C-alpha cells in the first residue's frame, strides 16, 4: 500500500529526531505543575505528544498544523460535493502531506474491502436490551471485534518492536473501515427493523453511512456526513477519549481495546454526549414555548434558570478553547446555507448571541463560547436523524480516525507504558512550604 510506504519514510525521520533530542537534551524541563493545575485535571500542563492535531486556545483546532477551514478546502472531494473524502483526511492525518485524489481513493478502496461486519457482532447487538444506550452498543461492538486484531495475534508470536506500527495500521484500517457500518447497524437495530444493508461500493466512506441508514437519496445528508466526520476526527490527545485510547494502548492493548475504552470516555456528558444533551436542551426550549422561538428576554431567563439549577449549558465552554470553536463555525456555515429557516437553527443562533455574555456575567466558566456540540445535533435533526441519543455514536465514528492515527504514531515512536506517579495528600501538604501547618485552619472553613 502506498500509504504504508509513505508512512514508513516519515516514521524513520521522526523516530530519529526524537532519539536525537533525547540523547542531547533529555534533562530539559518542558512543563511544571502548579497545585492549582494538580487539582484541575492537569489543565495546561504539556504532558502528551501528538503531531496529528493541536488545539490553539485562541485559534482552535489544527490538523497537522493547518486550521480546519483550510483542511476542508485543500483535501480532495468527490465530484460535485462540498466536503472532502474521509479517506483523504486519514492519509493527511497519518502522513502530514495533503493527499492527491489517488491517495484519498486508495484509503477509500481499502475501507470498502474491509467494511463487512461479522454476523456474530450483529447478533451481539441484537441481543442487547432495547434500553441499552447506543454508545454502550458501539463500545461493545468494537470490543467484540477484538479477536480479529493482527497486533494481538502477532504479539503472541513475537512481534518485533519496529513492526508494531505496521500491525497497528492494519488493525486501524480494519476497524475504521467498519465504523460507519457499525454505527448504521446500531441505528437500524435500535430504531429500525434491524435489517443490515451492504455498503454501496460507488459511495465513499462517509456517504455510505447515509446509504446504510436508508438515506442514500439525500445528497445533502451525505455531504453533512463528510463534514461531520471531518470536524470530529481529532482534538489533540489530551481530551478524554483520545487520552483513554493512548493510555490503554500504551500497555500494548491493541486498537480494538483502545478504541472501545475511548468510546466509554466519549459517552460522558462533559465530553461527546454534550451533543445529545444540547439538542435535548434546545428542544426543551422550543417545546416550552409551544414550538415557537422565545423572545430574547425569555431565552435569557431560560438560560439563567438552567444555570441556577446547577446545570451546565451544553455545547458551551471548553477545557482549552477561549474562542468560538471553528468546528462550530464550519457547521454553522452549513446551517446558514441549508437550514436558515429552521426554527431549531434559529434558536441555535439566538443561543449563540445570548449565552456567552451570560456565562461571562456568571463568571465561572473560563471558556464561554460554543464548541462543536452546540450545533452538530441540530444539523442531524434537520436532516431527519432525530434520535439524539445516537449522536455521540456519530461523533465516535469520526473520532476514531484521529485516535487510530495517534495510536499508529505512538507505536511507531515506541512510546512506553504511560505511568505518572501518584502521591498522597500528606505528600502534597509537605511540599507547600508556606502553609504546611494545617493545625490553625479554622474548623468552620468550608469551601
Ligand atoms: C467542556 C467543559 C467540561 C470544560 O470544563 P472545565 O475545563 O472544567 O471548564 P472551566 O474551567 O471553564 O469550568 C469552571 C466552572 O465553570 C463551569 N462551566 C463551564 N462550562 C459551563 C457551561 N457550559 N455552563 C455552565 N457552567 C459552566 C464549570 O461547571 C465550573 O464550575 P464549578 O467550578 O462550579 O465546578 C465545560 O465547559 C462544560 O461542562 N461544558 C458543557 C458540556 C460540553 O459542552 N461539553 C463538550 C465539550 S467539547
């Protein structure tokens, strides 16, 4: 495969650079941790390596050094379509080079060969209780495929260290190939008649999701799928899902174990599930006003009410971003073009004007701007995918592109078992030189 050949050359180059840096500057301190950061999930501490993507607090997500609006423009697209092939994005994330159309199609064709889901996985999904959350089904289905792992099979037979990335690439292509079909199977089992379709080999990876849920006629939805999967593909490796995957993989657990773990993290309301929660919240507003848009004053009151109940405004705020998320903007542009008259989209727009100043006034959240989840569900809902507990699965399909790209590189660079040290509270106290005497602490002091 041309992609593997290209990747091999890049890997050699980067591997040598890392070894050289370690040899000559191994003792240089890259980052320090304050007590505040220690108790705040290590926010802002430079601890992890990823060349695949980077989140700039004021400029948003970059894939391979390029802001996503540029990535959207520069990647090859299917004829007559607005958004690019996911196969081209994958080649780009892996190699850092903008792919040609042939490069993109190579990945797309490889995915087509590997897209079929074994029957036993479908049976597992069908036997799960109908109340099971689609993210549980997704994580379970990925785990059920683990027996296919080339990494695991080869490791038992004495896999050479320098070949780890090659079998990780094989596993990654195998799993990502199946991701849209897995998601569609869950969709059809949970909300439809349970019939499983075969992929359409004339369609690309993203559009095939539309085909598999019987929306092949909807060209606008196919393009939305391309956009949706692209903007959700990666976000650095410090976020919960990517970090979970990298951590698990550092124990040489294969891509299937790692991605299943990632999906369990993505399922959390502070992470990927925010898209489900956001749409639920928006619909609650519309229903509360008998299906009509509230006035500005009414909406402000509703937002304050949500905050006063101790809830977060879903889709707003971010652990890193201090600006409007460019992934929000890319989807917002799609909305302006195709669903400007939709009440829900207009509500998204109103919320966009109203929430940031309110969060600023409340003074708690450091990031007050919309993130990717503030709008993604609205676009899906408009296009007829109305089952909003399913939206995080779609996030997961896209996110597996970035996660697996990171895993391939982590194995290529032979990053070791991740093992930060934990310390006791007494040890923490002993390092606080000026306030280490807690005996005088006011017993009535409650934070
Ligand atoms: C994304 C998120 C988890 C980041 O968390 P974080 O890094 O801890 O954020 P901050 O440091 O800005 O949070 C500080 C405070 O502001 C609050 N805050 C942050 N975002 C908020 C929001 N959207 N609505 C209300 N309050 C919010 C936090 O709950 C926290 O309050 P606390 O001190 O009482 O616990 C947070 O902004 C959030 O929960 N957003 C809503 C869920 C969401 O959209 N998630 C998807 C992220 S891509």
